[in-house]
């Protein structure tokens, strides 16, 4: 802000001495105010121009007085306007101070609310952490269930292979039983054939005996006449019969003994096979029962795994929704905080601007007061001491203000 006041008062004459006039320079004032970031600088330039008062002097003095009165009146009006503006600015300053206090109170309450929200957020973070730990435990349980299921599957495969091998052994034993039955049938058929052969041999023997007896009966006379004495055919036939009967009995006994031994061995083997088959049947039944139990346990583990996975998905979805909601609330609170900070910064800037304006106005008022004091002294000197003198003088006053206080003042005089 800068202002300049110039007062000109002169009475011109080609020959000032003939008019008996006194020349005196009317002061020229120029003041400027410069506001900076750390203070205000005021420069006041005071110059003197040429003026004249005649010896008769009444008209010139009256003009000077009228001009000075108008200038003073104008300065008074401007001063009153500035004072009114200062009062308005002070009222605005008080209003801004009240608003700043309110904002500070609101900021304090916001801080308390933020602390409460921080407590809530810390609790929710703790809950989220606990749920993460719980989810990790559920994942661990799921992994353990999967490992147990894999173990049961391995056991199931092993038991299945054992069952298949046992079934193969049973089938082999059944085949062996069938082979033994076939062998028994063959032996029975052989026994029957041997019996038939024995009957046939006996029949042939009987026929041969009857044939020999018939021959002996028909040739008994000749034998008695022609045969050599001492040969007993009956005895020979009896010996042959005994030999054949012994051979047949031996064959019969051997066949019966072989058949009995074969039957006993086959019976023992069949008994053992039946016992083994019964044992295998019991083992197969036990394996089937274990397999059914493992299948039931596997299905229960699968259902538990599916339920745990569903619970995990539901928990993750629920806590993701809660986390998104909390993030939205946090962002909303952050926006409100930014708005409050911006409002406080704007109010602070307005307050600083008004404070600078107030300081500038105070400096201008002080400058006007000094100017008014110097003007009154100059007018009185002009009226009381008319001299014939021409002076051109410039005085420059520089003041440095910091926070409304004068920290330095320099005055320089320039004469021309």
C-alpha cells in the first residue's frame, strides 16, 4: 500500500523583489509503505518547492491557508475513513480469532475422536490377526486331514492289493481243489477199472480152470495109461490157482492201499485247503469291513474338509467386507481431517493477511500523524516568518518495522 500527498502553494512574479515578496518552498510529501514477509518498510520523502508571499501578502496567505485547510480536511476525512476501516478490521480480526478458537476446539475433539477410532481400529486389527491365525490353524487342520486321507488311501491301496492277492490265492486253491477232485475221480475210475479187470481176470481164471479140469477129465484114462508116474496135475493146478489168487490179492491189496493213501492225502490236503479257504474268507471279511470303515472315514474327512473350506471362504469374505468398510471409514475420516486442516490453513492465511493489513494501516496512521504535525509547524512558520529565500530540500526517512514495532529508522537529506 502506498500513498502520496502533495501540497502546492505559490505566488508567481517576474521580479520578486519589486513586489517585496518572500519566496519559500512549500513542502512536498510522498510516503510509501512496503510490506514484506518479516516486516514493513516506510519511506517518507519530504521536498520543498518554490513559493512566494508578497509584502502585501494577504491574498497569497489566504490562498495558502485555504489550500492547507482543504488539505487538512481531506486528510482528516481520509484518516477517519482509515480509522473506520481499522475498526472494521479489528472486528473482523476478533471474529476470526473466535473462529480459530472454535476450529482449534473442533480439532481437539477430532483428535479425541481419532484416538477412539484408533482404539477401535486396533481392536479390529487384533480381531483380524486372530482370524488370520484361526484361518492358518484351519489350513493346518485341512492339510493334516489331507495327509490323513492320503495315508488312509495308501492303506486302502495296500489292503486292496492284499485282498487281490488273497483272492488270487483262493482262486488258485479252488483250481487245485478242482484238480484234486478230478484226480480223485480219475483214481475212482481207475479203481473201478481195476475191479473190473480183477473180475475179468478171475473169470478168465475160472474158465481156464474149468477148461483144464475138462481136459483132465477127458484125458484121465490115457494119463493113467500113458502118463509118467509121479506127476500130480491137481497139485500143479492148485499151485497155479494159488499163485494167481495171491497175485490178484496182492494187486487188489496194493490198489486198495494206494487208493486209501491217496484218499487220505487228498482228504488231509482238502481239509487244509478248506481251513485255509475259511481263514481267507474270514480275512477277506475283515478286510472288507476295514475297507468300508476306511471309506466311511474318508467320506467324513472329505465332508469335514468341504465344510472347513466353506467356513474359511465365508470367514475370508466376511472379514474382507469388514476390512473394506473400515478402509472406507478411514478414508472418510482422512478426507475430513484434510478438509479441517485446509480450513485451518485458510483461516490462518486470512488472519495473517488481516494482521498485515492492520500493521500497514497502523503504520500509515502513524505516518499521517507525523505528516500532520509537520504540516502545522510549516504553516505557522510560513505565516510568522516571511523571508526572501529559495530552498530546495528533500528528506527521505526509512523505517523498518517487524511485528508492528520500529526496529530501525534512517533519515537522509538531499539538497538541490
